[in-house]
C-alpha cells in the first residue's frame, strides 16, 4: 500500500519538476548539480590578452595586441589615481606584483594566462588556479566576515540569481594590480562577479569594480571563460617563486 | 660601526629563523596530551592496527554515488606539520625540539630505510639547507596531509579536491575517472594523483613528484622517482586512518609506511581562510644570513 502510494506520488511529481526546470531556468540543456543549479565544475581559461592590458592596446615586441574587456574602454580614475596608474605603467617591468609572484587578486586570477578549476558544491564553490596554487573559497549564502581583512584574494560570498552565480568580494589589500599595464586599486576595492553559463562550455564572466578611493564611479569588465575539453586535461603547476 | 650593524641584522635574522630551525616541541606534547584518539592509542605504531580493526566495524555515511563520504575539514593533531617523522630524543637547547614519536609503522624500527648514502645526505640536509616548506614552497605528499592547521576534502565523483589552509596555497586534485598518470617528463611539487576506492578506503597513487621538498623539518627526503600510495579510511564519523607508503628505488632500500590520524573539525560553519606565505616572507633572508642554503634536491653518489 505504502509503496504504491509512493509510486503514484513519483509519477505526479516528476513532470512538474521537469517543467519547472525547463521553464524557470531560462537556459536549458545545461548540466546541473543535484540542487538544480548550473554546474560550473570544470577547467576554464580565457582566450584574451586582458592580463597584458584591460584596455584596447596595440602590439609591442612580446606583447600581443588586444581588444579591451572594459565596458566603454574607459577606467574612471580620480586625477590622483590616474597619475599613479601612469607611474605604474612606466615601472611595470618590476613594479607589477605578478613579477614578484604574489597572489594575483580578483578578478585578475580569472584572466591570467593559466587554466583554473572550479569545484562546485551547494555550500561552497572552490576555485583552484594553476598559477602558484592560488585558492579561492566562495562561501554560499553567508555574510562577509566582520571587520576589515586585508586579503590578497579577498573574502568571497556567493549567491544564485536565477542561473547566474553572483559573488560579492571585499576585504582586499591594496597590493595587487589588475594587469601588467599598471591598472590598480586600493584596499577599498569591492568586486561583484557574475558567472553565467551561456552554453555547456562557455561562461559569460562579468566583474563590476567599485573603489571610491581610486575610481570616480563603478566600472565593469566582461569576457568569456572557455571550458577545457581536451581529453585527460588537468591543472599542472606554475610555482612562480620556485624558479 | 658598519660591522656592528651587519651583526645586529644577522642576529635579528637568526632570531626570526630560529623558531623554524628549532621549533618548540609540538608533536611530543600532543601525544602526551592525547594518549587516545578514536578509542585507540595515539602513537602511530599502536594506532595503526587498532584503528584499522575499528574501521572494519564502521559503516561510513555515503555520497549519492554510494562511495564513502570523506568530505569535511580535517586536522592532523599529532602530526603537527612533521617536525620529525622518526623517533627523536629531544633537543635540550632553549626552544629546541621536544621528543617526537615516529609516525613510521614499517619498518618496525620506525626509521626511514635509506640507502647508506642517503642517510648521510639526510644528516647533511639539516646542517646545510633550508627546509623548503619554511621558504613557503609546497609541502609535497604526504606532508600536505600532516601540515599545520587544516585541509578540506571535497568529493565530486570524478575528482576529489584536497585544499590546505596553511603554507600559502597548497592543493591537490585527485582524479577518480580512471585516467593514466602524466608522462614522466612532468615533475610537480604536489605530483599527479590518481585515486580509486578499495571497499571503504580511498586509495591515492601519486607520481610525477619533483623531489625538491622534505617530509619534515629534519631533512628527510625523496627523489623524483618517488611513488606515494595513500590509504584514507574512516575509523568513525570524525576520524580518518591515514596511511602513506613510499617507494623510491633511487633513495630507499625498501618501501616504507607512515600512519597518523586525521580528526574532523566539528565547529559549525568553520571556514578555511587565506594564508599568504611567500607574499610576506622575510624568513628566507634570515636563513641565508644564518648560513643555510636553499635545498637543491638530492645529490646522488657519483
């Protein structure tokens, strides 16, 4: 008796569940986790030159040209910050924290010329970077740690808005740059990231940058993260300061 | 004047370096303070058979795919980052190592079965070189599992991620999809880890290690020919029996095995934090002034 009731209940529930996924989710055909969220797990990498320069730039010896990733191509520095950026650019060969093998910060970690791996569970999404074994833990649905921390990779708190993963990142130090061209920020940096699977193998990635000590208004960068589909692909190591 | 400045800088640097060269006894104290873990004696030689016997009667919680659920954040309360993987009588100097009890269960004498030249090199290592971990270089395997503070295990079915909090930034991705190891060309600090389940035990085979790290602060070492086979078995809901067998025909006379317990952090909402290491490292300069050099890896007899 009990078993047959269960069977009837299953038949009644299954079509509703399938319908709900198809209708509510927007993007169909995506691989989903057990809790119905788009599954971002996998190994990802950009195909752009944002790490050289976030903005439109011509080629130089050893530097490929690149179309910028900044909306409108303008980074709205305050006058003092613009002067700092100019001096950073002039001293970039030694002043870029990447040359010292420091943790790359956010969002720069995502567009370094190295792959990174997303390990997604319901409560936590971990990002593992080939560059210097960098780690980001994105804790889902919990508030930022109280008080100000000064972390290289910041404090990341995530939530789902429909099928988009939204990550709020605060508590940065002022020691990382956005690129090799000297674009920079202060410890007031606040990053809001949006990760949206546009098909099974591509994530539309957007990062909104807010920092009242450095910029006159928030600005946004956008790019595509591409899934590595090579057979047996895996992260190797770039243990930067061991060389 | 200038000479005295250099001297005071050197002394200050040595003061910074000392805690790394002669850290206070943690392993010895810990095993004194924790005589029992999961109902078994905490000393490796006794924990090993007792915990495996208990594990036979334990039925672990399972992932949706039916494999044992090892997920969580794990502390290594007795390994304490490995001061010394062998028995150690203690160093009476101020701030010196306290006594340590060997984590090696095979051979039964609790000593690494080095080839004769390699035992000599180990003795040279502590006199000459800086522990690579003290320079913020990755731990390698198995020190990742013994390292200070915690490591988080996350299972996705086709992979298991092991991510540490301490030591800068250290992680391993264990591939569970039956793939083959990387070509021997690749030499990695954390190696290439392939896993499978043997009943309720997670078995991980790691190759492609670069042989540039030490097992502990006391110069115990391997070469790039090392193969590590780890076995992780739940003894109860909150205790893992951790076992690692090392094979390296270039350095050891025979395979050898270490065992220690891992304990679950049960605090609700516990989060691993960021620990930058190299980014704020000023110790390396102190070691160099103290006459120590970066470890270049094993020097094989000619």
